[in-house]
């Protein structure tokens, strides 16, 4: 029944269940809820249940304070306990001063007295940069590069430099401009990038070590440099001209590699032929000299026999090279003309034909000539 219906006790009851002029000023449900909560907590912690209204309000306030303290303690414990992974480290500051570096595992610190900085010290991080800069020969080019780094000393990374990664960017820009400014444009655009990357890495690491940033540079990759877009066409023409020059050099080297070895081979062949001819002439001369020396020795032993033998050998050599032989006899005798038909009918190509002779073979003719010469020599000696 509503509180303002006719017949109801509207003077002594309000909509919240309180009596007019009574001591209860708030909704009875809130007081009841607080009382039940207090009773539950007292039951948990071994306290007595509340019996009076005044004592219930005081006990309810204490219960709320205890709940708040318990919640705060739980939150503090939750924030104070932390886990460091295998790839991480943590630096703890106590009263703003370095206290310790914590390794992997379950750890605890005491905020707000302590502060914690936890970072991954094994992960490779990358930073990319690009800018226009002048080369040694006063050309403007754009050089993009990527720097790969990791945290080598977490204490220095946290404490020594404010925003160490920003310092890394500034140091990278300085090192790159220094190296590009001392390098010619051709080296930057072509084969000098690896050397330039090595120099940038060395100079950048020296800067970071001087600043004590706790950063270790693992790799610097200088990508393909290019000219600004305003002068890109002119640079393309220069590159094409350089390629044409290199192609012409390669063609010339290929031609030289084909001609020079051939010429050297021909020259070597001529030299070998000349050496062979020289050795042949020297050997023939030495053989003739040796033969003459031996003939001289034999001639001194038997001059007549040696003279006759030399004469016969000379005549045999002469007769073997002629096609007609004329033999003269003694006084009053007719001369004998010998025609070796085998040599006369020989083919022009130099092949040997069957040897035939009129009146006997060439060996018989030689024998007759030798006998005739000997008889003439004997008669000449007797006439003396």
C-alpha cells in the first residue's frame, strides 16, 4: 500500500520506512548493507557481530578502512612483484640513485621508494635515416641507410643520456655526413657503399661510446644512393655515359686479349724457327769441321788412297746430279756418251722411275770409270 493512500498511516511513515521525527535520516537499505558487510568481515576475522545502531556505524567505518587498506596492499604487492624474461634486464633506482641491475627471474621492488626500468637487451632494433648531403666533389646526393643496434649496457642506456635513441639518430646523421663529405660521388653511387658503411659504423660507435649511451651498433646498411629529383635526368645521362665508357673499355680489352696472344705466338714461333736454323747451321758446320779433321788425319796416314777416295766420292756426287755423262778415252779412242734414261724419263713431280741404263747400270758405269781412272794414273806414273 502506498504511503499516501487513504486510510494509511501517512503521518508516521515515509517512503524509506522511517518514522517522522525519528533518528534515522538515510535509506535503511544502505545501513543494512554496511552492517551485513561488517558482520561478514567480523565473521571472517573472528570478530563479533554488531548489535546496536551507533556501534554499527563506528564498526562499519573501521571495516571500510580495513578493506581499503587491504585493497591498497594488494595493489602495491601486485605492482611491486615483477618478472624479468630471459631476454630482458631491469635497472632499479632507490631514492633516485642506481641500486642494482636485475637479471631474468621473479623479483620485487618497493615503489614509490624504488623505480624500475625494464628493457629487452637482446632484440635487434633498427633505425632508418635519409637526407641530402654534399660529397667531396661538391655534388648533392640523397643517401638512405639503416642502422641496426641493441642495448649493450642497460645502466648507461637508462641513466647517462636522456632519450638515447634520439642521440643515436643525431650521431648517425653526423657520422654519415662526415663520411659522405669525404667521399667522391662515383664511390657513393657505385662500388664504394660497403666501405662507406664500414666507416659510418666505426665512427657512429665511437660517438656512442663517448656519450656512454649503452648502445652497440651491429650493422649499418647504406642503400642505393640517388641524386635529387631536380637533377635526376642529368645524373642518368652521366651514368649512361659511364656505362658506355666501361663497355668500350671492355670491348677494347677483349680485342687486345684476342690479338696480343696471337701476335706473341707468332713472334715466339719466329724466334723458335730462327733458333732452330741457327742450331742447324752450327751443327752442320761443326760436323763438317769434324769430318774435315778426320779426313785430314786419314790423309796424313795415306795421302794417295785418301785423295783417290775423295775424287771418287766427288765424281759420284757430280754424276748423280747430272743427266748426261761424257767419258773420254785414251788418244785415238772415241769418246763415250752415256745417257741415263731412267733420270731423263723421270716424272716432273720428283717421283722415282724405274732405273734403266744403256750398256749397264750406274754402278757398273762407276766401276768402269774408276778402273779407267786407275789405269790412266798408272800409265801416267810409268811415263814419268
